[in-house]
């Protein structure tokens, strides 16, 4: 019984030590994705698809920021391309459904996610990086 307890304790200790590393990796991926690195966004998306709830939260945060920035161009700057893009995203079921379609090989869905990511990065840098896809 003592050996089983020690084995469980050892596994719990290893898991508690490795969790912060995974957490730091997720944080790094999130910051990189939010900063405009689509590869990091794709990695977060894959982790989310594998059931990592925190990765899903990060993906949702980035896509909300991108949609918010595109919405700004649509509403505040009367950019019809931005408005049309938002309508298309809604018609396709939102960013989560676009991510699902992209993971199934839909190039248009992947491209739409790249556009959203670019505008999220623009939002993150407070306009320091400009996206021109919807100009």
C-alpha cells in the first residue's frame, strides 16, 4: 500500500512540475499568436482540437479581438469590405466553425482565420501593424 501511495505521489509531483511548463508554452503561443504569428495560432488551434480547454480560451480571445477590430472598421470607418467579411464569417458559423473547416482542409476558412488573426495582431499592437486585406 505504501508503494502505491508513493507512486501516486511521484506521478502527482511530476504532473505538478510539468504543468507550469505546459502553461508557459501555452502563454508563449498565445502571445505569439496575438502578435500576428499564424503558426502559433494554428498550434493553439490544434491543441484546442485535442481537448485543451485553455488553448481554446486563448483562440477565442484572439478571434474576438480580431472580430472586434474588423467591426471597428465596418462600423466606425464605414468599410463595406469589412462589413461583408463579418457577414461571411457569421454565415459560415463564426470563427469556431471556420477553425473546424480549416482543420478539415478548407483553404477559404483558413484564409479567413488568417485575416482575423492579422486584425487581432493590429488590435494587440494598438494600430502599430496595419492589415490591408479588407481595405
